C-alpha cells in the first residue's frame, strides 16, 4: 500500500479520557475512534490488526476441531426465559422491543443460542462430541465502560461451546480448549497466568481465566510458587489464626464517642485494626432482606463470596442504606450482630477469634470482648478477600498478588443450559439425557489492547510481527529523488511479490514526520532509502529495539522475508 492513499489518522495527543497506554495508543495511532462511550469505529490500520488477532484464534480453534458458525447479535427473549436468565442477567443486558412488541436482547454471550441450535440440529448422539464457535460482536451495557477496547459496551468475542455425552467427555473437551487457549495466547506473545475463576453470570461447575499480566489489569490474582493461582474473586487462603487461644472475657459495652472508622476505634481502645471486627450490612435485592457480613478489621469482604452464599446475581447485592440500618435497630458506624435479628455471614477467621471489638448498635458505643457463638450466631464461611502474604490453600506458603487483564475464560457448564432448555440425546437404551456443555470465551478486542499494554514504549506500539498491521514500511528520504524513488519502489514491488505486507511512504513529508508515524503505529521493520540508495545500501531499523543498521538492499529484503516466513 502506498502511504499517500492510506487513512493515516495519527494524533499527537489522545483525549484526556484515555488513561491507559493501549487506549491512548490505539487512538493516537489512528486505529480506533470513539463513537459514543464504550463504542468504537475501527479504522483501516486498526482493522488489519484486529483481523490478524482473529486469524490466529481461528486457526487454533479449527486445529482443535472447532467448527465456525456466525449467529446474530439479536436474540429473542423466549430463549432467555427458558434458561432462566432473562431476569437474572440484570441491567447489563440491552433489551428492546420490535414494532409488534416482541422482546429481544443484544447478545452479551450466546449460551442460549448455541443450546437452541444444537437441540434443533443434532439428532444423533453419534454427532457428539461437538465444538462450535464464532467470532462475533457482543453487547453489554457496562456500568463503567472505560479503557478503550478493554471494557467497552460493544466488543468482539470468540465464543465456543462444547457438547458432550457425559461429564468425562466434558473433561476432555475442556482440557482441549485449555490447551488451545495456551497456544493462542503464546502465539500473541503475551505474558499471562491461568487462574481458577468464579463462574459468575455464566454459571457451571468449574472455570479458569487467562490473565494477561499488567499493572492496569482490573483483576487481582493470588498465586503461589506451588502452582496455585486464582482470581481474587475465587481465591481462598488458610485461616490466619489470631487471638484464638485466649479465654473468653465478659462482654462489655464501652463509650467510644465519635469513633466510627476501624482506625479511629482501634486507636481509641488502644488496639490494632486486627482486634476489631467489621460488620458490613448489605441488601439482598433478590430476597429483599438485609445481610450482615463480618470480617476482621484489617480485611475486606469478597462480595462474590457473599453473592454465591446467597445464591443471587452480582447486581442483586448492594450496600444497605442509612435507613436500612436503622430499620434493624442499629446505627451506621456502630453496627454489630449482637442483639440484632439479622441474617449474618461470619468469616471463618472471625468465628474462632476471641475477645474482639464490634459495634454497640448504639451511637458512640462499641462492645469489647465479643465472641462468636456466645454473643451472636451466624453462618460461618470464608468471606474475606485474600491479601498478600495470606497462606496458600494448597501448600500454606505466603501467597503473592499480581494484577491481570482477563483475556479469556473457560467454563464447565454441565447441564446448566441443556436441562432447562431440553437439549438432549437418546442413549443406547433409548433414554433421553441432557447434553453436557462447556463454554469458552476470548475477548478478541480486549486481547488486542492487552498486546499493546505489553508491547509498547515511549515512541508508540511495538506490534509482534504476527499481528502487526503491516510487516514493513519503506521510507524514502526524498521521494522526488529519482534514485531513491526507483530503489524504494523496486523493493516495494519485490516485497509484494513475496507476500510481505509492505507500505511505501510516498508522502511529501519530512522524514522525521514519517518515522514518527510508523514508530507510533508500530510497524516491526522500517527501511529508510536514503543517500546510499545508489550503492544499494539502506538503513534498517527494528521497531522493537529501535536499533538501526546499514544493510544492503538484498540483505534488508531477506531479513524481512525470513522473519515473515517464520512467523505464525
Ligand atoms: P469482566 O469480568 O472483565 O467483566 P466477564 O467475566 O464478564 O468479564 P466473560 O463473560 O467471561 O466476561 O466473557 C469472555 C471474555 O470477553 C472475557 O474474558 C473478556 O476477555 C471479554 N470481555 C468481557 N466483557 C468485555 C467488555 N466489556 N469489553 C471487552 N471485552 C470484554
Ligand atoms: Mg469472565
């Protein structure tokens, strides 16, 4: 492609709302443009990379035995009612009616559609196992779309679904996808971790997430040298025993004027936050009831564990209001379960702790020497968030923490969709059995951003060769100089013949201006045709290292052709 004919929409600055490198660089490199919050247009150079990301995913999915289909983003309400998710999915689901008042949604994921497809099309158990996938646009009305393609309201996902006769078949299909995902993310050159995950709104019995390691990641990963790794939502830790061996002392109510926060209370009673127990009141919107959750003062609540214990959806758990707390006979800042009749979840660390401080359920008062069982009851579960240094649930060594971007997630669905939707097969005895399913997602556009997060420098993006929008750019210092123009054009034609994706920068601009564009866009090789062109010598720059070398035209050509041939 000749640069003079391309839409090169590079910018010096990105808008203020772009805070992370990938968002800033996608905009600055002229790869995407925002339409409205969380919705983007892909410009030609951006689209080329997007297609390459898709191609790698497609190749590996096909290699793994997947069959590609393409379904609509529009999904009828009836299927979601059948699966029970029309209610449960909540406000992220974009719903609408047609002119006949029939209801639909824009698919945030496609379990219902694929289950429906298989129940209609698959007549014999001999067709199983089956893996069907698509690369398609998804819609989620995210509460806070941000970070460009990382968390958008319209995004591209590769979603695959497996269909097996039984659980052991599912194990094989799941393992197949697990290994396929490793190959995919390896090909992108991503530094990632595979972690145990919660199943969230998709459901099912087991799940892993693939996390691209990054400071700007929205997921916290707890991991250990022994191999344990889990998303913060799913992570557990061994109990950190604290004050478990003391004798129980008599409960006392003490005056703590204006001491509300954990820090205030602990310094007032001359103890540490660890000696206080926090009582946090939530409202369970599904059951319209208040729930108190107790964790040690130095801990945070893992709200996903609360959601799972209550068997509700994430959006159905909200913090209780000031008035809610008054309604159960307590007061904000001084809440505790002592003397209240409210559903209570007690972290297992708190359950074995002796003589702690909790709220007095009265303004300016706290209880000291509180003890579980003697002074109040509740359901004991692990409900705290893991923290750095907590003990690994497998080996007991201190856990480490890291931030990651969830680029993919795989789920063992079991019969969660096939049962209610009657997706069945006839076994050898003529008995109808539900098909056992798995589902497997990759955020295609989020992966593209994650690659940038891991491959950029102060000059711009450093695309790995296999996803770069073009392999190489030829920059003649002066396109009006006949020798330079001729040599550059010959090389350009030669690359094209060899199947190398090449740009010839024939624009009437200063060389420095051109280099800035290509370095920002991140073309892996930049060949400058300058004053030594007549001697068949060019300057060859590798974008990743920014190292420049003089090479003969042939050598420059061979280097690029070899690299392209060897890249998958
Ligand atoms: P998150 O926890 O980040 O909201 P999720 O767990 O809800 O994601 P899944 O339902 O597992 O997402 O979807 C499969 C993949 O789609 C995710 O692993 C992620 O890479 C991608 N994805 C999900 N939501 C978005 C979004 N709003 N924008 C871009 N990609 C997304
Ligand atoms: Mg997920």
